[in-house]
C-alpha cells in the first residue's frame, strides 16, 4: 500500500486515516504532509498494490481536466496523471468530488477519474460530492480492513458504508464514495 495524506485545518483526520491504513497493511509506505509531493506520488504510485490518496479534491466545472488533488507542492490534475503507469489493484481518492466528471464535446468524460483510468487503474473508489472528514476516515479504515480480510472490493465498500450508516444515518456521511471499474 502507498498511502498519501495531505491534512489541513478542515481535514485533520487524514493523519489518523493514513496511520490506520499503516496498521492494517504492515508494508505500507506512508507519505504525509510536506513529503506528499508530485515527484513522490509519480515515483511510488507505480509500485503500489493499493494507492490511497487522502487530501483536498476540487472539481473544476468549467474545465474538468484541471480538477485536482492538492499535494504539498502542487495541484495534481489530469495532465499530471498521464505520467503515471499504474499497476495497482485499487486506487482510492479519499477526497471531495474526485468522481465528479463532465461530459465534454465528443461525449467523453473528463475529470480526475478519467486520468487515473488512463494511467492504468482497473478500479477506483471516488467521491461524488464533498465528504465529512470524520466519516471518511472511518469509512476508509473499514474499507481496507474488509479488503485485508479477503472481501471483494464491492463487498468491502458495501460493508464499510453499512457500518458508517449505522452511526451516521444521513447519506451525506456514508454514500459519497462509489466503486468504479472491476468489483473483485
């Protein structure tokens, strides 16, 4: 697992989220705060079985190709992702609006998700709207515990969402994340 986290004032639980993933997968490479640079992402992402990026995400409606994930030194957008060659089973974008796309001329979807799929991600967990910092950290921890125990990606996410739903009834908390791509 390569787990990248860029916490800030609004998302302090990202530190806890990355630490929890490290406790689930003993060989986790955790990159936090000032070390979460474009160069480190591009260098380490290609060797990850699971790539997890927890940070601020922004969907740019007027030009989805410039939607981004905030890193320590830049905004990682679609064009940066074309430099990746992923071999990961699952890419998780634990950030707001990472699965939001816009249909542009030619009926093509444009956005962050498209960039990761072009880079080789067979499956992704992305968000459709802004997410709660607390609920997201809890959901991601449960998701990866379920995966580590042998659940399929689909089952792992579903179980995690149901557990969060038991604590936070409103869909805002448990439903923003979806699985795209291969469910196994």
